[in-house]
C-alpha cells in the first residue's frame, strides 16, 4: 500500500473508531505522548498484545484493550508479530498482503485515539524465530533471508512514514540467539539502513543478544535504542511452563530463590537470586550501555500462571523497583493470558469481574505503582 492509500484508509478507520468508541474517550482528552529519541526513551509502561503473534491465530486488534490500558494510566503496547500473517507462503516470502496489514493500521489508529505508543516487532521474521518451527533459511547466515527480512521492514517503513515517532517505533527482531556479535551487527545494520531509506526519522529498537538479555554496545554507532528482558530467573518466570524443557521437575519457587543444579561432571552449584542479584545481572550491564547514549526499554517480562501468586508478585515488585530507579519503561507479557492481569487462569487468585474479563487486581495495582 502506498502512503497516500494508507492515510486515506486510516482516516476512514478513525471515523469508524470515533463513532463506536466509549463516550469517556470523546469527552476526556488523553495525555500527549512523549517524544522519544534513541539516546533517551520515555518511561513507557504497558503490555504486549498478541493478535498477530501466531499466523494460525491471526486476528484483529481489540479497541477495548487500548481503552483499558489507557484508562489504567499506561501508554505503551508492543505488537510481537509473525510475518506469516501477511505472507502466508514462506516459499514466497517477498509477497505481502496489505489487506492483513490493515489490522496493524487500525492498531496504530487505536494508539492515536487513546494516546498509546505502538511498538511494532517481528517476532517471526524471514529467517529467524526464537520459537519453533525453524525458518527455511538462516537470517544470520543466508543473504536471501536477510534480503527478505529487509524487504518486510522497508515495506513497513514506507507504509508508516510520516507518523510521528512519538506514536510508532520499530523493534527489529525478537530475542536473537547467542550468535557472534559481528553477525548480529551485520543484520541489524542492513535492516536499519533499509528502514532509514524509507523513513529517516523512525525510532528503531534492537533486542539484546542471548534472547534479549545481553546488551550490544557494538550497535551504539547506529543510533538506535535497545530492548532487554525481565524473565530471570526462569524458575520464577517459567515455572511449570509446558514449553520449557525440564520445568515440570522444578520445585515450587520462593522469592528470594535458592536452588541447586548439577552440571555434566556431577558438580553441584548453588544458586541464590534476590533483588541484589537482579540488579547485578539484569540492570548494571544495561546501565553501562546507557553510558554510550543508548536508550533502554524492557520489551517483555512477567511470570507464567503456575508460579505461586504471592511469589510472582514479590519478584515483580523487585523488578519494578529497579526499573523505576533507572527510569526504564517496560511491557508485560501479556495483557490477557497466562502472564497477564486479565484472564490469566491462576488457581490461587481471587479474581474481580471486569468488563467481561477476570481481573487480577493485586497484580494490576502493583503495576500501576511501578
């Protein structure tokens, strides 16, 4: 879709949205979104919305999600998306169905209406996804995959050119693996250059290496921001998560957390996690990155619903305190679902009925304070 067509489409969407919106959104002005820079990101706080996370369950984004988030006082959504939502055949991964991207257009309009920054992320990009199944080619090694990935980001950059970066940013690739830093820098540099050919002013964010946990100072010359994670230790965040091998054998966690592991040589190692270790492992390395004039945001974090609720809240409170100290924003995985504040399916929570959902009021109040 050309930019003129996009603007006409979004104008029409905005008209429909305003007609159907809640009366409070028509009478109460929303706060102005802060202007970000790669060197200093606002303290965005919000949620991941998963309507385009998996092509098999692709759906339209929900206006009520945006209204709820705004009414609670948050101002950020991250949209982790699979390119297969708009490119159904990976064998023809240069083909893009703009009719599907109209759903993303609408999410951006919801963001405008409710004063929520929208961060677009390729969770599954041509050539890489942290989750199975593997892509047909390797983004980090194959030029054809990199060309395809650059094609998709260039298309998105052209499509949303002219929308202020206070409203929209790009998060390139979700949770790259533990690869040589020069491979990552090569890929990110290509994507950033292709985006800037279409839209020089777009704010670009790159996840850290090692699934988002390790800062990459070598990217600082590109003048982009970076995104970290808040899942450590995994025995808290992913306790008994069905997709994490071995987690079914972990004992019920506490916070602070102590446990013992045995390596391949039969040597036992004692692990202790508390707020001080979170600071040393998850905060201090990224503060050093900030000294290079690189803005930092926590793109994902949270605890799966099998972790005891009070343990999860205590752990979350420590993370929130640390991020508040540093001035970093964050984006909970997710709003609705097993990590979220709505419809999380926890068995040890007394839920509150809220707009057709089951609300974890204790978690929400903790997030609002953080």
